[in-house]
C-alpha cells in the first residue's frame, strides 16, 4: 500500500491544502496531517465516511482512482458531452493533446521512476481515458449519422 500512502499524501499534504480541507470539512489540521503520513509510522487511516468530503475539499480524487486500481477497476469521471459540432472538434483536439501528454509523462516515468513521475503519468493516462470516453459518448449519441444501405 505504499503507492496508496503516496497518493493520499499528495492529496492532503501541504500547509495550504490542509488549511483549505480543514476549513471545508471541519477535520482538525493535525488529524489531516496524520492522514497524509504512512500508516506504518505515525499516520492514520482515513475513515471511509470522511474520504469523500476530503477528496471534494481537495479537488483531488487520486485516492479513489488508486483504490479502484488496487481492486482491478478503472475509474473515470462521467464526462460532459459537447453540445455542438465546434465543441466536438475541440474535444477531438483535447484527446490528441491528452494522449500526447500521457505518452510524454509515461516516458519520463520510465526514464526516471519516482513517485511524483508515476502519479503524473497515471493522472495523464486517466485524463486521456476520460476524454476518450467523452468522445465515445458523443459518437454514440450523435444524430448526424444516417446509415444508408
């Protein structure tokens, strides 16, 4: 679970993050700080009922993605679909950029494997997957295609 500890620390740690999360959730700053430490040392496990409010306050769902990955699932956020043709073209461009960024960050991780590079690559790959799912959803909902036989 060392990876989960690292993702938790990334989500919570940092003086500014702890202040914001504490203010939004009412969880004491000292407790939040200990949630960001490895459990094997002096850290604490985050109670399940506090996990969603912490992730919402942090604006970071990496913990949820990591838990899903540890259980063999891929977690992606339900994407918004474009409302018109221009938005669809922009979404295609976004997918191309996301994929390019994901490839670059993945290469950087394999060149210098560090936790920060791993989380950056994983996040970029997740963004690519979410964007691809949004485009798939758009394609499946498209009324512009008529099949002629």
